[in-house]
């Protein structure tokens, strides 16, 4: 379990705690230091007492086991009252017995995102609150039509063909309108009330400025359009804005679409290991999105799909660091093929299942990441499209979307490579002991 532990995130949490409590603690994210700093629960209790005065009536300074565990339990009770979801808390023994320090990090990050609500510094992205608004379908359509007419210049599948929505009924259009601009992304319906997309597709705006549209393959044809305003938006707890391969996932909860229509459907999430044969670096998949179809078209109103070859493994995704490759699926380069502006958040479909969320494109000749669309040309041989690999995050998705399959023991080559190395080391050690 502790294999998921991130020293980077642990250090961020300790630095945040140090700023709030003004305690002279060592903020190294090293697992031993993280455990020793927090294990008796006193610092955690001081933290929540500063954020929410008097929330822990008595902090036990006694180092006896049951007193320390009482501190940890008191902290957890207050954290829940402060809005940390149950699935983002931890068990007392996870900290006291060092059973799952990663869950402690997740809990602190969740609490850290709420810092500003209590007059304290925050860590991570600002949370979006549930915002239930009642709109009629006609109101939503009218408002959306105006937005589409006014803001159609902002839009990433490249090449390929226009696709009928009945072929990909799980694909939704995400339109975000702001004061002087609009943004367009793609998402996937993974359950009746849940859409999976990229976290960077949801800036901090009022929910009524976000429209999630299903049932259409042409923005100019609104008859079959079903429009929803998000009830809740949940970004991955490790997501870092403007960071490459930094857990760029978001879940949007919505009022259910009319699922009786053949133009609206659910896509299953891939829960099997990435191919270990010749498909490892050339798996036949499909990219789907509302992005630009070529480098000439300025405005696109049609949904389109592109046949692509996807790769995931130790020699895939040139330019990416090894730890980034574990979270990435890349598209093999091809002239006129890939993803472009408007495809962000869209699905990578392989054998009828969802395996990735469109994240970024980058120039392989310079190993630079795209920050402004105009700086990089879509579909060039030097341009690589990158998806966030969905499989490693199935457990996080399942914590909100119950129908999500359980994460497999291994999602692919990077994990197997690591495990095989461990087996070799153990085998060598065993042989040496018997010589």
C-alpha cells in the first residue's frame, strides 16, 4: 500500500502544516520523517485547533499508545466535520501502526484544499462546491445556443473522420463560458450521473457557466441535445494546475441524461493489464473529440474520431521521465494524426473500453510541452499526443462512482518491470545465501 506514497506530496503537506502551526518541524517528505512527525497525533490536533478554534478539547501530550491513538482519532473526527469526505480520510492504525501513510497524505491534502475556508493557506486546487441550480431544458438550450454562436473560435481529434453520435454515444461536449472567452473540451459518460474528463477543462467559474451536452455530433443541430449543469466537480487530489502528467483527471456529477436514447450511452473503463505482446507499443485504438480536424479549420462544430496507435511502457513516450510514463499513454506519431485543441478530456478507446483522458501534446524534437495552442502545430510528425492512463486511477474513480471496476494488480509494463526487478533481486539474494 505504501508503494503509492509520494515524498513530494508528503513534503507539501508538512510544509503547509509548518506554515499554519509555526512549529519548527522537519518538512522532508521521507517516509520515516513523515511518520515520526505525525505519529502521536499532537501536531494534527494543533493544526485543526488553529483552523477551527477549540475543535479538539484536549490534546494528549502523554506518549502512551492509547493516548496517541486518541489524538489521531480526534483529528479524524474534526477533519470529517470540516468537510473531508469519508473516502479521503484514514484509519487510526494507518498512521499509528504505519499501515498506510499514503492515505494520511491524501487526507491532509483534502483538508489542505479547504484551508481558505478557514482563513488559512490552502494547498492544491481550489475546491468547487456543489451548486444545485434549476434550469429547464429550453433555458439551457437557448443559453447554450447563444454561447455557441458567440464563442465558437475557442476550441483538441486531429485528422480522422466525422462520426455519428450513435457510434460513440458516451462522448459529451463540455462548454465553459467566461466573461471574455469560452473553452471547449470533451468528456466521457462513465455512469448515468458521472462524466470523466480532464481537470484542466474546469476552471474556477460558476457551475451555471459550465454546460455538459450529450446526444449530439453537430453543434449546429440542437434537436437531440441534452444539456446539464454540473452538480459537483471533483478534481484528482494530486492534480497540479499547469503541471504535465500531474493527475489531470476530473469527475463531474450531473443529473442523469435520458438513457433511453440511442444517442446517449455509457463507456466501460478498461480494467485489464496493458498488452505485453506486439501491441505494447502499437495498440490499435480510437481518439474521439470535439477538437480541430486539421490545421486549416478555425472553427469546428462536428464530433470526429481518429484511428491511432497507442503505446505505454518503458520505451514509450520519448521525452517523458520514467515516473511520468507510468501515468501516460502516448500516441505514435503520424503526419496528420493525433489530438488538437478541443479534444482535451476526451477518451482513448481500445477494444470498446476507455483507457485514457486526453491531456497534452508536445514537440518531440525539443521535448517541450504545449502551454499555448498557437505555439505547437497539431498533427506534425514531431508532435506527440499524451493521455492520462485511466487504469492506475480506477480506485480513486470508484470511490465516487460505484460501478467502476476495481484496479487490477498491475496496469501495465511499468509496474511489471518494477516487480520483475524485485523478483530478480530476491532470487540473487536467495542464491547467495545458499552458496
